[in-house]
C-alpha cells in the first residue's frame, strides 16, 4: 500500500498479539497443491490459489490458504478509450486472515475530457482484533479545462473488548473559469465497546454522529447543480450493473430478461405512473423546500402532517411492506436508474443505488459499496396514495431511505435517511448516465 495511517499499524499489532502464538499456525499457503488459470478477451485475467493442511490424533490442526488475482482491460466505446487493471491477494490460516487489492482505471472521451482513478485497500484480522485501510485518488478534466482532483485515506482498527480507533483525511481541488479552490479535511475517532459507524453503508459514513436528530435544509438549484456536476465527473463505477459485474457479484439482485445495461435506463414520470397505475399528478418531495422538518413537526406543502417520529414510522412501514412482498426477478420490472448517494456538500461518492419498481409498486435493486466492492440487495415499496418510496439495504429496518417516486425520475433526488425513528438526515441521490464506454 502507498500510505498507511499509524492507527492501522497499531491495529495490525493488536491483531497479532495475544492467544497461543506458538501453535504452528500461519499464512503462506502456497504448497500442498493448487491451480492456476489465465485467459484473455479484450484484456487479461489471471489467478492462483494454494492450500495446505495437517491433522494429528491429538486434535491439533494447522491450515493455511492463500491466493492472488490480477486482471486488466481496455477498449473503445462511443468514441472514447478506457483502460484499467486490478490486482489482489488473500491469505488465511490459524484463525488469522489478511488481504489487499489495488486498482487503476482511466477513460478518455472523444472530445478531450478524461478521468483517472486509482486506489488501494487492505485488511488484517487476528484472534484479538482487526484493522483495515484504504486510499483513493481521482482526477477529472473536462473538454473546457474545468478540472477536479481528490485524494483520501481512511483506516480503522478494532482491538480487544471492543476498543476501536478510526481516522480519515483527504484533500479536494477544483478549478474552472473563475479560479481554483481547494480544501482539506481530517477526522479521528477512538472509543470502546462499539464502533461509531453505520452497519449497511460504507463504514466511513457519519450516520451515527452524535447530536443529530431530525432536520431538512434548503439548497438552491445552482448549488445542487454544481455539486452534481462534480459528483458525475468523479464517479468511478461505470462498470457496475453489467454482465461481467453481475458475474463477479453473484448475490446481486437482477431482473430476469433485462438486456445488458438495462439497469442504467432512465425512466420518466409519465412512464412510471402508467406502468404502476399511479395518479398522473406527481407529488413533489423536495426535502428542505416542499417538505420541511422543523420544530418537531413535518410540513408538506404548507400543511402540518405530524411529528418527525410519525413520518419516520410511516417510511418504515412502507419499506417493510416491500420486504414482505412476494416479488420475484421473473416479474416485469421498470428500471429507475443508477444513483450515487451523496452526503452534505460532498463532491464524490463510493455509495451507489440501483433501483427498479414492479407494477405493484414493489422496489428492488442493489446497494453497491464501491470502496469495498460489495453489494447488498435493496427491499422496499411505493405507497400509491402518498407516492412515497421507502427502502432498506438488506432486510434491516434500522436505516430507511425515503424519497418521492416522482423525484426518483429526475436527474437528482433529495432523500431522507431515517435512523430508527429518533433521527433523520437529508442526503441526495445523483443520477448517473449510461457508462460512456458502453460496457
């Protein structure tokens, strides 16, 4: 890895100390048999694995498993050129595991714009704890010379008895016709008993921040448009929700019979309303504008409709109905598209939603954590009377996402995140267009 926080190093030490150390356990794992494989098709791919083991009558056991994988790709599409590579390795044995991966991808458009992204991640786990770290660098340049770059590092460690330490830092620079602006950030956390993080989203999210209750905030159209432009310019997961991606993520939800890339399809309100038999007049859930949570009340288009706790409970009920619905991938589904989930004024995101709806208003799709390269199915539904869509990541109701179904047909959509019934935060979904390389 290019960079390691000191806390990651401490975490690795925590993972290796304690317990029985002289019991013959270890990593390695490249003897005692294995196989290798390589192939090429508009790129290359190779991987190798090995395993060894030992058992005795006294019950002592020693085993290890290790492997590595690398791949590269390149091609042309829609007048642009894309290229990239990914490498990784994993080893485990004796109650310990460690692994890491790195990636590098780039795209050059036919009109002169370009995008590059690279990153590294790694982890280690032992009898008494675990630690992980990641880094990411992004650069994007538009045909007109407008540019954006960012660099970030994150790390976390868990030690004995639930002791935790985590931190992150990064820099962002944007330039255009009016000049250049840059900003830096750094944060740290230490505690005991539990991680102050969020299960179900990126473990660097701030859903568990102290002092946050219920809130919405007004944002001007200009501010939203500028932010969304940066988010789209730095988006690095255009390879997702295509045949090769589904093959690499066998647990992902996919509608039967969809053509390649169909998950990225943009749906209009008229199309969705007709497909689901919704009223043709849309209800606009523009949180912070038409829907305001303030002073322990929720105001929709000037009308007080109850408390924030009641509003959150309604969203939970809508999501729960979708979880219980008998909706199979073989049914007819309408794609709502692919969205980057953005918090506050962030100009990039590793959190991605792919959403779809069936004729009964049941919502399905995927949540993709690009940083960890993991995916979890989405479950939810749409209340036809209120036109509120609510869904969860997996089948847990401790984090419920709440948006207007008509707003999900726009280029960007404000979304509420209900953390139980006690807290609500306002985030944003930014629609991503069909991948420029046509994969």
